[in-house]
C-alpha cells in the first residue's frame, strides 16, 4: 500500500499517552515532527512531551475528530480503542494503519481465528460462551488451561490458570462476567518475540528475535539476540500473518516455545511493544523510529542493525522502590522513567537497558540487583 509522505514539521496525532505514546512522540520530535496526543488522564506520561494535548476519553467522537483535524496523520499506542471509532476516523482523516488490524486483534477469539486462517501455529483453544462450556474445555483441552477474557487484557489481567477442578468456580465467575476463551497451558521452554515494521509500499523490516522472561505474567526481562535461534521460523510465521492482516507501522508477535522446542504464536500487539524497548539504545533505529517513519510515509531502513547485544529489565513500582537510589552507581544502565504519577508494585514505571558483549554475565549481574523485588 502507498500512502502520504509527510514533510518535516507535520503533526503526528497519537491516541493514547502512556509510555509507548511518549517514546513514539520522542522519536517523532527528533525527526522534526510535532506531536499531539489524546488521553483521558491529564497527568499521563505523554502530557509532558507532546506539543499539544487533548484531554478526553478514547471514545469521545468529537475529541477524536479534533485530533484528526489538527494532526496530519493519526496513529495509536494501544489496541483497546473502539474499532468503530477508528473506522470512522480513517474515513475522514489520514490513518495509514486503518482499522482492520485493531478489529482483528483486540478480541482474543477473533485473533485466534485469524491466526488459524493465516496458517500460523497456535495452541489449542475453545470459545467459552457460558459456564457450561468450561466442562467442554476440561474435556477437549484438559488441565491445565488458561481462561482469558476476549477483550481488554494486558500484563496477565483477565486471566486465570485452571489447574484442576478446584479452580473451576473462579473460572466460572469470570466467564459469567465476561466473554472468554480457554487455551491450553503450555509447559514453556522459552518465550520469544519478533518486532516488525511495515512501511510505505509494503516495505518490511525485522528487529532481531527477542528472548523474553515473564514473571507473574508481566514482562520481566528481554535479552537480544535471543539465545534460542528461531529467527527463520518466527519470520515465516509473521509473513503468513501479515498476508492475512493489513499491518502498517510497528507490531510484535509473541511466541511460546514448548519443551519440544516447537514455536507457537501466543498473541500479536499491533503497536510498539515492551519487548522492543532495548532497540532504543541497542539498534541503529528503534521500534518507535521505524513506526514513525512508517506512518509518516518515509522510507524504512533496509535492515535493522543490532549495534550491541542487550539486556532490558522492566522497572515496576516494586523495582523502582528497590533500585532508584542506585541508579547513580550504574552508568551502564540506560534508565527510562515514564513519568507516571501513581506508583504501584506491579505497574510499569520504567525500564533499563544494558548493552553488553556478554549477555549471560550481564543477565546474572542484573538478576542480583533485582533480587530484593520479591520481598515486597
Ligand atoms: P497479555 O495480553 O497479558 O500479555 P498473554 O496471553 O501474552 O497476555 O499472557 C501473559 C503471559 O502469561 C505470557 O507471556 C506467558 O508468560 C503466560 N501465559 C499466558 N498464556 C499461557 C499459556 N497458554 N501457556 C503458558 N504460559 C502462558
Ligand atoms: Mg502478551
């Protein structure tokens, strides 16, 4: 697909002003674009870096229209915006990402059906229409399985691990409250993710495969390049998916690797992703740079070069409490603090990236520094 190439000085409109919007804004500004952000939280991280700010709910039609009027291109930092509203916006304004990817990926059930249709490898799942269908999940998938809400989940929110019949009541309560899917729980060997950007004229560029560790279902650390090499396989899966879903800009595919070393697609984030943050320091272009280049219609780099291997650690509230007084002793840590006003133990407050020639050693040193976190 071909779309407008915007001149320097144009305005990028971003729906959502969290850390992803902030880092997008910073890339855009470095390239000479202005930034206007829409977010319901007047103290959101982006508020401090955007040229202009619309303080309104994401589904405020007038506010979205205002964003469309004032920006030369509109993008988004997260997927839980109304597909209907985005469709309406795309009909009148420049929204190169369109609304299709959001429509397909914000619903876990439709996402899984799309992945299946694309021929990607996924784990067995079942739509949970009602509490009775949990019995069907027990029969067809078997214990252990995950129950996940179809809409709005992130960082493990809206998910229950069902290990035995003891957990069924809790799962039933969730299913009665919200539309859900059941999914086989895998005994994981590793998790990896692949961040990709698609730009003007379908130009595609891949970041190096990222090796991820989650704790309590929240990303804990990312190591690049991944020490399990599934790059070819992961790219193959991404290419299959990209033929079924019209992507523009940066997106990330998360994968599970099972104990048989088989790769399965977990989910897709149609936006820059936490596991791609290392690219700010470790690559010649960050995932935010390529996203802005894509949506403003510029040429993408032919390849992304990993300048140095990296370990990225998230800084949740609990980690910040533990480590903030030590930042001065660690010039090797590239620390990013997002500027959220309310600190919570499990809230992503920032991250740090360390570039290294020895990821194993650096991983060990960083793990030691983060050791006190579980005592919270
Ligand atoms: P979110 O939208 O919250 O990122 P995910 O489905 O990616 O939701 O789940 C978060 C994390 O929880 C995963 O990265 C993984 O570590 C764990 N997890 C989720 N589903 C499964 C599963 N079916 N098998 C094993 N681990 C899982
Ligand atoms: Mg995930």
